[in-house]
């Protein structure tokens, strides 16, 4: 009765024979596909590696071209390819015409957004159907808007949604919650600051009570006192100018609600 060791050896030899047959069949198929003729003497294994790379490249090109033709049946995409002159390492074939890219440097162009490789002369013939790949998109800001949304498959940049969601989660609509947020902010001020602000707001509130004669309501007073009270000491002029509207709104709320905030 054969031992377990001899059985394992026989099994491994059988597996190696089957693998050799599969590789031989693959080589025969490759030879037929390339229209080559071989004599009875088989070439060495190193002969097949470049041919396999060539066949793989041709297959990739055919698949890409078939995809392009398929996409032409549907609505045309508005995304133009972002072609840049490129130096390819190793043999490359144009993914539009399937011809070899000759030369050692700058053999063709490559789309910086989707990675499509074509001849320079073929780039003008490629349809505007770029489908950006995240492997090629390295940035969010200073990036073409169409490229960005197509790469992430979204209707608009995610950063816009995130920023607006964060801002709106803080722009309170409930009056009572807004006043509570003001109380929390005022509680962070030093005692001397809060006492001075309280005294000033009480005075301005009394001024508004004579609006009929002085035409100074809470909004008008806030326009005057907002930049003085709210501007940060190290803020540049342009940023301070953009903040005037918010400064006015804050001071207006302080004046109108002086009796409940302090």
C-alpha cells in the first residue's frame, strides 16, 4: 500500500503537469492570436513574457475602445479629457487607435483625470467622455468642478455640503436658543468686560426708547457701535470689512435683549 508521502509527491507532480499543459495551451492561443508560426522547437520561457505583455496591453486597449463605443450610444458626457504630454516607461499602445507608441520620451499624452493614454494626434479624436478616477485626483481645492463631482460621483462637492451643514447647525432659528447661545458667550467674558458692556447696552436701550425724536433705533446704533465693540485687535482691514454685517447683528441683539441677557 503506497505511503502518504508518495501520494503527496504524486499529487504535486500531477499538479505541475497540469500547470505546464495550461501554460502550453495559453502559448498556443497567443501564437494563433498574433498570427505567428512556430517550428517544432519551442522557444525559451523568456521569449513569452514580452508577448504576454503585448497581448495584455492590446486586450486592455480593446476593452477601453469597446467601452468608449458603448458610451457613444448614450448621452454624451460634457467632461473634456485633461491631456498632458507624458513619457511612458516600457511598451505602450494608444488606447484610441491601438497602435504602438514609438519613441523613448514624450511618446504620447495621458489624461491627468482618468489616466487615458493616447497618441498626441489621437487626442483630438477622443470623445469628451472623461470619467475621472480618484487615483488621479490629488486635490479638492483649485480643482475643476466637473472633474471633482464626477470623480466622487456626487451632484456637488462634498466639502460644500459639509461646510453648509456645519454652518447651519450653528445659525440658530429658535429665538430662545439664540438668546441662550448669547448668554453662554457673554459668560466667557472677564467681569470688567461684562460689567462695562452691560452698562453701555442699558444706556443704548434707553436711547432707542426715544427713537421718535432721535431716529436712533437698535439697528442704527448697532451700525455705529458694532465695529467699535466687536472688531478683533489683530484683524486685517479686509476681514474686518467683511465682518461688519455680523458685528451689527450681534450688537443689535444685545441692545434689544439687554434686560434678559445681563
